[in-house]
C-alpha cells in the first residue's frame, strides 16, 4: 500500500450563511487549508443544514457560490482536496435516515445548539433543527472520516457522531471509524468583540460584534477599535478576568505566531488603543489577499461549477459505497 493510501481522512463543513466571520476563519477554514498536504481531505458547504432556519431561496443559492469562492480563496485546492456542496451528494441524506433511526430522542434533546436555536427561532422549531446532529454524523461517517477540524462549538455534535457510530458498530458489525475532533488550542472559540462572554457569530444583531472575512480594512480597524475590553489598561492574558483582551490576544497570536508572553512584552506600557490598532492591522493584512482571490472566483462561475461537479462525483463515489454497505447491514433488501 502506498503512503498516499494510508493518509488519514478529514471531513469538515460550513454553512453558507453569507460572508464568513473571523471566527469561522480562525476556528475552521485556516486549518482546513493547512491540513491538505498531510491528510486526504473532503470539505463541503453544508447547504442542507442551512435549511433548518428559514432561507430566502435566491439568497441561499448566492450564499452557496460565495461560500465555495471563499473556501477556494482561503486556500482549499480542489486538485488536492474534494470540495463539494452537501446537497449534491445524496448519500448524506440516505445515511441520515439510518442514523436518525439509531439516535435517541433524549440524546437529540440535550444538544445545546438545538436549545439555543429553538429559543432564537421560536416560530420555527422544525424537525430538521432537532435531527441536525444526525445529518452531521452522516456527513462524517459516510466517508469514514478519522478527523474533523471544527471550532469548539461543534464538539457536542461530534460526540454524538461517535456515540451513534459506536452504537451502530455494536448492533450490526464494525462499520464506522470513531471520528476525532481536530480542535486547535488557540482560536477554537473566537469571542464577540462586543460581548467577550459570547461566541463571535454572524447571527448577532450587533454588526460590531463580528468581523467578516469580506470586511474592508477601515471597517476591520473600526470594529477592533470599538472592541469591549476592561479598565485595567494592561495587555495581559487572563481569560477569566480579561476576556476581551485575551480574545484579542488570541487573534493577534494566530496571525503573528507570537506567543502570549511575547505579546505582553510587545505592548507593555502601551495603552489598549495601540494594541487594538495592531490587531486590526494584522487581521486586515491577512484577509486582503484572500479578498482579492475571492472576487476572482466569484467572477468565474464556469470554474466554480466545474470544481463542484468534480467534487460531487468524487465524494459520491466514496459515499455511495458506504450507503450500500450500511443498507445491507441493516437488512434493506438488495437486488
Ligand atoms: P458553522 O457553519 O456554524 O461553522 C463553521 C465552522 O466555524 C467554526 N466557528 C468558530 N470557531 C471559532 N470561533 C468562533 N466564534 C466560531 N464560529 C464558528 C465552527 O465550529 C465550525 O467548525 N454544523 C456545522 C457544519 C457542519 C459540519 C459537518 C462540520 C455540517 N456537517 C460535518 C463538521 C463536520 C456548522 O454549522 O458550522
């Protein structure tokens, strides 16, 4: 067997929710690009997951193209990795049903994302929102992925994927690998700039609470300038007592590679204004080339379609085999 065949497999996904946030970039996308050499990677735009909240159809289509363009711009190389849209690979929904039948009501009820989204969309607590983690488990297990690079907010879903995989293996016979999370220490949870006790999220009504990967330099600098900190005036890493400054330090660390004590030394005796300006600069410098590439891809629909067609074919080839195997194991009659 060649070393190529022995590479571990990675699967991850992101919802097409308009422009991605800096949290999405730091927690997930930048790692996706970095892992491509070492692993056999599949990356997908999770458009079916997006349907669990109400969507304007034309916007969902547009956001899907934007998401694919942004992933390409951020360095996902379709020659190296399989890049596809979830709804283009029917095997995900096929396995989803089998896993739904192997997930308990109690398990799904305990998911914090379900509880949070039920509260934020009380008029639309639909079945898809409830069974969302079973579809996410199907996304991962249909490729027998070994590793799943995600931010911290996805760990509970990942744990459920392992539970269901294990249950299935015990009930039928060994079928699924138990997937592990790949969660980096720094940046697994980027916090809101307006309220550092909350995760940075695009659904926050306060636009100053998040930085978008598409924000221009002035906007990025302005948002960091307004970031909520504390009254101590010292750049010091202390997540408990200085959540705002610690969050900015994590972001600065990601883009400069400097560790926390180096950052503390660099800004010792200087005020928060200097530090916030420096964070804004490194972030906008890092995003500028990605934004340039993004525009290029957005203007080349033919290329996007070519990538997605190829991605869906390659992904389906792997996923269809798993669905056949699972259908057989659970006793569905095959001709
Ligand atoms: P989604 O679209 O909400 O987020 C995509 C990725 O970004 C990470 N992330 C963050 N990381 C750090 N700090 C933040 N503030 C932050 N906000 C978001 C998320 O952890 C995620 O890794 N259910 C998934 C999509 C999905 C998926 C999958 C992921 C569907 N199927 C299979 C992995 C494997 C979701 O809604 O991510």
